């Protein structure tokens, strides 16, 4: 069994915040893979289903971000799981928008949700780091992550969420590389040969060949040329 956790803050006003991209990801997985309706449990809401051969519980803690570990720890103990059985989806300011990386273990890099998880379950869990970009200065980070995605971000965000949902069965099976490939197929699909040909720069046609150096201009009049033909 696997526990997939999406980090975020509860409530409609937070729904499109960059900090809530973890919520968005598990919502997409639940919708695409026919999971059960969300119900309250473990200081959050859960949805249950299967991804491939694996039973998976999706969890969205509703403790607010900086207490997420309380909810996750409660669920982990109830299901008798180890940290290695848990995958956490969260926003990552140190990755460019639309980039996605999977890692296990490591520090929390100041992320309050991960900080709380470290305190309650340790650091030996899997993370799916979803890039949201950096505002440019650390003092601007709180306001940046607690604000809505820009309209210009909606395209790549939708592609990334679809890719994460496509790859969720692979992730549940422990194949992080195949998960990453599924995301890449949505966010940076390979171009077909037809598309590549259409996008190729147009090469101008070569100019007409110059007249041969041995060819000379005939200055004779038409009458003179006719006379010369019968000589």
C-alpha cells in the first residue's frame, strides 16, 4: 500500500496558490483514476483507490501547511506504514516553473510543510518536487507562494498535472524514472517528423544559373538571320 500526500492549505481562497500545487496534483490523480469521494480523516481528507496493482490512499492535510506532519503521521501509524511508503507532492521554489523532480530523503530547504513532516515522520520519504519558480529575493518568497498562479502559468500547470496523473501508477509501483518520463511527455512532447518539417527554416531557392561564359548575344536582325539560314 502507498500513501500519496498533497501539501497545501484548506479553503477556497488558497485553492490556486502556488503553495497548493500538491493539493492540485492529488486532486487530478483522484479524478483521472476513479478514486472514492473525499472524506474527512486524519485531520485532513482522504480518497482511496488503486493505481495499477497498488492500493493507494490520497491524503490532503487540512491542518494548514506548517502542521502537515501531524496529519501524515496519524495516517502513517493507522495504516502501519513506513516513511518509505509515503510520497509527498509539494511546491518547489528552487526549480523552474513546470519542472518536476523526484527524490527521497534530504533536507526541507525551509519549506514549512516538509519541516513539519521531518518532525513527525523523519526525512526518509519520497518527494515529488514541483517547480513554481523563485520570486528573485528570499524576502518575497512567502507572498509569492501564497499567491495565485499567473494566467500565463495555467498552460504548463495543466500539462504537468496531467503528466503526474499519467505517471501515478508507475510512481506507486516504485518506478520514478517512468513517472518522470510520463510528465515529460506532457510538458515537452517529442515533435513529429511532420511538425519538425513544418517548423524547419525555409531555404530560399537558388538563383537561376548565370548564362554560360561562351554564350554570346546575337545582334543580327531577323532578316539577316533568315538570309544566313539559306546560305
